[in-house]
C-alpha cells in the first residue's frame, strides 16, 4: 500500500476519532444537563414563602432571566419600552380626558414586571396628601384590591391576613395590608431587605404567582380571574384554579392581570384591619383631617393593627357578557356596565363634562381573544415567553417583554419571512392604529371643550339654576345623551390606549373600536349643537389637533405643597432620575405626523419576503 495513502488514512482516522470523542463528550454533557432539568426538585418550595429568590435556588436559569429584565438598558420604543417617561407630557390629551381622576396627575410608561409593586407604591396615584393637595379632595386612599396585580405576596396575604376572605382582602386599605408582609431572616421592619425589591414589601411578580410548588404546573392564584372565567362558563379546579388545557393556561396566567377590571361594591359592611393611628389626635393629613392610616409599608411607633368596619368591595372583571369560546367585542363592556349601573355607575365623574366615566385598565386578554394569533391557538407565552436554550436545556424566556426583542425566537418559529419584514409589518400596523387612536382622542377632547362651554352658558340661565346657582344635575339631564356619547367614545379610546400592543393583538377589532370612538365623539358634537340651539346658545364645534393639545402638557410631577420633607416644587421622583422625565423628541415628532396621517414621514418601507 502506498505510504502516503496509509498516512492519509491514519490522519483521517485520528480526526474522526477526535471529532467523535468531542461530540460524545458534548452529548454526554448536554444529556447530563437535560437530566438535571427533567429531574428538578421542588424541595423547599411552598406557598408559605413565595419569594422568587427562594424558588430561584431550584431554577437558577429562570431566575437569571427574570432578574435580567431589571438590568436592561433603558429604552423608549415608539409605543412601549422600559423607560418610564412621563406619558402625560407625551399625550396631554389624557390630562383633559381624565380630568378629575388620579391618572391625570401621574401616568408613566410601564417598566419591567420586576418593578410593578415598587412603582405602584411610589406613584402619586397612591399618595393621598399629594392628590388631595392637587385638587382631588375626594381621594381617600387606594384599597388593597390594587395589590392583586402588583405583589407576589397577594395569595399569602389573602390566606394569612384576610383569613381566606377575598372581600376582606380587597376592602382593606392598601397601606394597611402591605404592612403585614412577613419579616424574614430576623430582618428589621425598616431594613432595606424588608422594604426592598428582592422578597420584601416591594417585591413584584414571583414564580408562585403562576406555578404550583408541588410540580411547577401552571395555575391561577388570583380569585378575580377564577370568578370571571366561571362567569364565562369555565369550571373551577381546586389545584389549578380552572379546568383548562396547558395551552389555555399559558394565556390564563397572564390574564390574572392583563385585563379590564373594576372594584365592585358588595352593598354590605365588612370587618377589616385598620390602624390605631386613627385614634391619635395629633396624626393629621395635610388638610387637617384625621389620619386613618400611615403611608409607609411597615408598622412603627405606636401604630398597631385594629379592627374597623368598611363598605365591602371586590376586584371584578366585567366578563359575564363575554361567553366561553367567543372573541371579545367592545359592546360587551357597554352591556355589562349598563347592567351594573345601579351599583357601579362610574369610576369617576368627569370634572368638566360631569359625565359618569369608566376608566379602562389594560385589556390585553380581551382584545387578543379575537386576533389572528389567538384564533390559531397561539398563547401569550408563545410570543412573550418564547423558548430559548441554556446549554441543552430548552426553557421558556422569563424576561417577559416585547416579542420584537427576539423576533427569531418569538415570531420566526411560525413565520418564514425575514426579521426585517416582520418588524416592518408590526410597525406599520401600530402606526395605523395609533393614527386612529390619536384622531379619536383629539375628537374627544374637542367634545369635552364644547360640552364645558355649553354647560357654562346653561349655568347662567335661571331654568338651569337652583337658588341662583348653576344646577349641574339639571344641566346633565338635558345633556344626558351627549354625556353618554362622551362616556362611550372615551371608553373606546381608553380601551385601545390602555391595551399595551397599540392594537397589534387584534388590528381589525382595534380599528373598529377606534372608528366607533371617532364617530361617537363627532355625533356628540352634532347633538350638542342642536341641544344648545334650543336654549339660544350658538356654538361652533371645536376641532383640536396635536399642536393645540400639546399646550396642556403638565411637565414633570412636582410636590404641590411642602410635604413629606419636600418643598413645594420639588420633583416627586427626584430619587429616580429616569422616571417621569419628558419623552424623547422623536416620539413627539412621530405623534405629530400620526393625525392627520403623514405617510411619507411615518410609513416604513416594506422589504421583500
């Protein structure tokens, strides 16, 4: 045999052996990793301690992904991102639309799930003195019902403080309930560990919110969702909350919070935990009234738990008109809120129009239900928690966020088009919906301005006065149909505004909703002109646009008076320099070109498939 040929065979054999050995070792390592994943331990996990640091010891990869979301660079995207800028400065129309409601004072872009409890505690919407001093004198403090979607301690507090009574939990004051988050590891109540983000009072979502400690299966831990799904036709399951398939559960765990909701009065009194500070004559709010609770997240000094009686309420999802197997339609909210009007007439009365208003929250579940993805059995987790690789481990992404952060994993598992093409499609859809959304909001603000003018003129007429003063009830009776159009038009614009996909979850329904909103606002103006004319009032309908409304931008939130160790005019978020700041100019430029729609400035060129 030729020596060169022989040496060639030997070299090839060596290379093949080396490659085989490497592959074998690599496969063995990956098999070991896979076995480790498949034989995970739930030892030490229980609902007695929902801290994600504790659960993360058994699932370090998942914990690392979750915590990475809190460390990402801050960025504002066209319609989202994790930079918590001042949305009232970007969209001053909301200040006018929400006049008389706490959201008109403080509203920032949302951050990562990790911060949701911390942000809820800090927001000016949860500060009684600040709101009362800012003209919202009726605000008496948020109920614990607000904590359902923000704190991973919620199930523990329901079971251990409210003794399993959901109404008792919801009806307690927010700042009272949070004082009962348990101390761990001999922590002092005012220690950074107890009042911090990692397991303390400011802890946001945790593993236990969605997973069972016995086998890590998906479950629903929030009673409001269980009640809502039962009203739609689902059955209760004692271990998982609801009887549903795993694919359904990959949406339902998100539906615990990403929904429209309200606080439904029970019509009864309920005994709840109060605070002894209510008996301290020296403890006063800024307006001189007696404090009934302390705006701090731990018991201190002589302040101790007491028992008081209050009006009961329950966190409720308005879903009974939305039946199982159906896509949601906006008219279902009209029908629902009309049926409960006697016990829940409104979230608030609009300051300028006096219309009884409904404030929509974040109805991702409702809008997405009729979208093309949901109709093809795609769950929330499929797009927002796509599968990723850690060695040989196939894990769902727990840094939950926009699918656009990883189009390859989120979108291309189904779509064959390029990443550039898919991103362009999303952008064009969102710009189109945002254009209609801005047009609806501008039309609503125009209607609000006109109603306010007519009310002022009517108030000067004896027929609309009582004891020589304008009688709001008499005026509202005459303008009842106009006020109803304001309520319904704004509810629709609010629906798409609060829904965090800018219509992408269901572009057809979002467009239909926005079309209705614009039409209702315009109809309201037409009817208002006719009603005003009957009383000899002449009005030219307003037609406000981007530049007109930008004049109402409130600027950075500042203390309205000296309070809490701060001087009047100090920045409310001075300890968080990235929060509540003005939006980037490029966002305002985008908005200026959306209504009317300037395609040459807004449209992204669509690349080839």
